[in-house]
C-alpha cells in the first residue's frame, strides 16, 4: 500500500485500510469535529446526550459537569466510519508526533483505537 506521508501533517494518527479508505484522526480534526457534534443538538440529540454511556465515570476529574466522556469524545465523530470495520481488520497507522516525527505501524483497528482513547484520557 502506498501512503503519502505528506498528507499527514498534523499531530495525531492517520489510518489507512486495504480497501483504500482512510481516517484522519489528528488531534485538530478530533477536537473540531467532536466539538461540532457536542454543540449541535441535531447531531447529538438531548436524549443521547443525557444517556449514561456518554457521561463521565465516577473516577473522572470532570465528574459532576455536563460534558461528554473524554474517552468517547474522540471516537464519536468517527463511529459511522469505524462501524464499517471489525476490530481485527488490519490497518496501517501513521502516527505524527508533536515534534513532527512520523512512525508507521501495521496494526489492527482495535489497537489503533486504543491509542486514540488513551490520548484523550492523558
């Protein structure tokens, strides 16, 4: 699979699948899209927003505030895209570090998404 790393400019992760699909999971994209969803009641209806699965857990430092769970927030905008795959589907992950260094790894979707949720928590 040919990957154009010049398209991976911003800090975060980019996933490339064998079927030609890709996902931009850069920090900038995650923040922008998740804020759009959280702030638009037509994209995240109030009954979903109030559901316990979207709330913070008992150990979260944001407990008691009406915010979206930090672990859910980065994945929420991409659920429809992620739903096309199964956890063991292989992907090429391109990680762009804060200093601009690039790491490329063959992995499965489950491990790649762990990076995103860990990033949101830390």
